[in-house]
C-alpha cells in the first residue's frame, strides 16, 4: 500500500475536482477536512486492487444532497442543532458497522469530486482503513443509481444513512437503486440538505470487477499536472486534454447564470459568450449538480456520459457549480467517458435520456477533434 503525503492528498482532491464535472462537493471544504485529519496525526493509505483479500468487507461512503451553499443565517442556525462532532459520512459508517457487527476493511470513493473524495479519504484515515484505487463512476454523478454497481446489478443494500443531528437508519432492502436515491435524497432534504451514506457494503470478491480501476491514481496525476501548470501560470486544461486524450470544447466569458435548489439537487444553466477562436459563438451548459448537457450555438453539443469540465481562467482552478459568476473568463474541456458508460446499459442509466433530453448520444471524439 502507498502511504499518502499531504501533497499527495491535495493533488488527489484537486484532480478529483477538475474531472468532477462541476459537482462532487466543495474542493475547499474537502481540503480543510483532510488537512484537519492529517494534522491530527491520522495516516492515509491507498490500496491497489490486488492488495485486497476477496473476503474483505468494503463499503462506499459519501455525502448526498444539494451542492449549493447554505446562507450565513442557515449555517448559524444549523450548527447549534448538530449533535455529533464528526462527519455524517462517518456516522453512516459507524451505523452500518454496528448493524453488521463487523468493521469494514477498506472504502471506495463513490465518485471523483473534491468533496466526496475527501469524505472517503477522511473516513478511511480516521478508522484505520485504506482507500481503494477505484470508483464506480469515473467522474462525479448526480444520483445514487449512476454507478457501475448498478450497471452490473450489484445490490445497493445494506445501506446506512445518517445526519449530524444524530439520526441514523439502515436500509436492509430497497426496491431499486432509484428507490434508494429517492429515500436518501428525502433524508437529505429533511437534514439541512446533507446526509452521509454508505452503500454497496459487500465482500471484495463481489464488487471488485464492477469498479473503474486506478481512478484515485488518475486524480493524483491530474492534480499534479494542474499544480505544476498553475505554478507556471499556464492554463492546466490544455495539459490535461493532451495527457488524457481529451478535447477543448470552448473558451469565453460567462454571460448569464441561473440556478435553483429543488428536490435535493442544484439545477441550473451557465451561458458563455465565446472569445478568441470562439468569437461570435456561444455555449450553454445545463447542470443537475454536475454538468450534464451542452449546446453550442443552439445545437446539442457534448453530453453525458462524456464529461464537461469548466476552468475559471482567472484563478486557474476548477469551477464548481453553482459558483459561476457573470464576467468570469472560462475554458471548457471534455474527457471521454469510460467504456462502461458507453455500453447500451450504461447509456440507459446515465445518458441524455435519463435527464429528459431525447437526443442520441454522440461520442465527444466524433464531435470534436484535437485542436
């Protein structure tokens, strides 16, 4: 196993936020969470897939809820109501371990994002477990059912859900992953827009072949590339698309942003007016927590499952929803979806149709060619 340094952790979280398609939780809060645990003396370990015994019990802890920020009044009101001092994700893991009468051996991050990657790392370190070098999404995703676990038919239960008020629940069975999503999201709405979840608690031999491999290492590499580019005042988007065979989609200035919280999600649109080689062109991105579908000059452009990632050019940092502001200079780039998502079943679960857009999926490489 690899012991992770604080620099490794920062690179992993930055990389996860960059490929997180605008969602996956707050990078700033994720770094604070992990730095706090690291400074308290907790150790972080990354385990390769071959290092896990088949009978090891593993789980996938994460946060569920809207990604939009709470107001100052809400923060002040809610903090006085919290009864637990640790994270809701930790509370969910504690609940499932107590229910099963067995501790997890290791954890899998549910997605690649600055917040949920940090949640998994924090739970792992504070409970003496490794984080496993894989995940079931290969990016950030809005719903529980958007996972390769679901794609392969692995049951989501047993599933633990908890909040910081001290409430916890165990789901021993659910009708479907879609039903699990509805139940967890309802709990989040009732709990100040956030609950901790741990799901797909199973023996390693059951889930190991369903996961997308080496994605934590990928985030480490993306983050390192971005850090080096930022130190040279270079837009890291170009280095990342070169390294990972991606595509620059657009560059310009944000002209309009609108969003709302609804049913435990943050829905919205970002409108961008092009500049440079994209002068007199425009791009619209629609998001449901994560960036889902785009239109260039009014025509459908890049869509899920391929990623749509936005860089704030002034800060040279990933732009997370819903923090876009009018006047921001941005670069938009895409990375190809992992092949699991491009299968017939993958597109049923996580293609444009799922989000109500009745358009055929077209691979990003068939839309764009390298600049």
